[in-house]
């Protein structure tokens, strides 16, 4: 599981570089052919795909921290309990919020930066639903 999470985090961070490079080429490239190619590739990227990629990078980095607890030579139940609570609180604060207390989710770093750069005010429901499902399965 840990290897999968590490590979996925590596994959998503590589996607950030690809997406950023495409955006730069679509605007700045000197050759028309390369510029058109970059623009066409960017158009094929669905906004929900980009949001999901940013979200997964953020939530999986939180889960990776929890996985590291289980990799140590000695694991105490109190450590597990403390790390589980820390993970649940982090996911809740970042992706669910506390609606009863009028506290909106803060979002993860990658997702928040993308939403800010693209003036996205409404986060798709899959973010909150996936975060809730993740908490239930912890």
C-alpha cells in the first residue's frame, strides 16, 4: 500500500510539471505548431481531472504520513490511535470542514493553489465525499 501511495504521489507531481509545461507552451512558445499542440492537449484535460489529481496528491500525502507509523520497528497502540486521530482531523479540516460551526474546508496545498489561480470558488462534491469515505475506512 505504501509503495502504491508513493508511486501515485510521484505520478501526480509529475502531472503537475506536465500540466504547467503545457500551460507555459500554450502561451509562450515561439513556434505556432508547438503552441497549437500544447493548446490542444490542454483542452483535452478536463477541469475535474486536474482537480482530482491535485486533490489526490494532497490527501495521499496525509495518508502517507499515517503509513509511515506502521513502518517503524516498534508500533505502540497509543501511537496508532494518536496518528489516526491526527489523520482524521487533517482530512476533516482540509477537505470537509465543520459545517455545524461554519468552518469551511481549507483544502490541501495543491488543490488550494490551483483553485486560487483559476478562480474556482465551488469545489466539486467528489472531494468531500471521497474524504468522508476515506475517514470511514480508517
